[in-house]
C-alpha cells in the first residue's frame, strides 16, 4: 500500500547524513595532511561517506522501484491524496499497519544487509593492509 | 516473479561490476545496489505474502505469474533508465561534456 515510504524516509535521513559526513571528511583531510599523520592504514581505510553512499543507493533505488510497483497496482495515483488507501479511514489504518510492519522490516533488512557489506569491506581492507605491510618487510 | 526477475537482474549486474573492477566508469555498482535494494524489499513483501496466503503463495495462477513477470521486466527497465540518467549526468569519462562543449571534465 505505502510500505516504500519507510525506506524512502530513511533514504532522506541517510542522504543528509552522507552530505554532513562528506563535508567533515573534506575539512579533516587537509588538517591530517598538514600534520603528516596519514598512515598506510588510513589510505587503505574506506571512508564512511563512501559506505553511506552504498546504503543510499540501495534505499533510493529500492524505494523508487517499489514505488513503481505501487503505481502499477493502482495504489499510488498522480492526484490528491496520492495514496488510494488514504481515501477512507479503514484503508488508511490498514496502510499504516503495513507501513509499521512490512515498511519497517524492509528498512531494517536493507540496513542489516548494508551492515554486513560494511563489515566484510572493512575486513578485506584490513587484510589487504596487513598483506601490504608483510610485503614491505 | 517480480522478486525473481529483480534478483536475476541484480546478479547479472553484480557479475558485470566484478568483471569491470577495479574500474567503475560505467557505475555498474550503483545499478547492482539499486537492484539488490529492491530485491531485499520484495523479499520482505514475499514473506508477508507467504504469511497471508500460506502454500498458495508458491502456486500462483499462470495469468498472475505472467503479470508479475511483466511487472518485473518493467521494473528492470525502469532501473536501467534511472542508471542511464545517472551515468549521463555524472559522465565519469567526460566524453559527453567533451562532445557537447568540446572540453573534458578533467
């Protein structure tokens, strides 16, 4: 009915967070360069903003394609109130229930998958860094 | 059927992305993440469908299956269109800017 709205809301929040993190990283990098603190580990480390972009792509892409499915099934219309279920109170209650169950689970599962990706990527980066150090020795 | 179509598209895109590594000029990573995100969401939809319909969820009518497959193909087409728009706007190789304005983005 409108379950895609929950991941869309999360996507808005994570996109804003990404922009903030990105600007912080940009201001932080010249400071580190000046202090000559960049180590081999730092160059291998994946920036958080890049990881956040993976989540953004999953959330925005998934929400857009799911929204299209809702248009296909006539649950989203191009005129007010845009969601057909919002027309009468009984359907609206059902819609809110679906958002609270399926919608929230979608957002949680996508975030969990992203979390697994981040852990794996960090592990691989750490492994690559250690392999580089061994080769240097 | 929509879930299966999207998962198949996600797998194909991931294989293509892996084959093109370490380069990411075609932004195939973005496309595969889009399809994976949609796949996860439809998987949740499938769980709720199974909870509602039980075993009947696995035995859909042929017409329903065809309709869902048609929807899956439309979803994949929309995903490809979104990816193409992102690719043309970002123009990672700068070829579009060069062709339009006669100078590279670098």
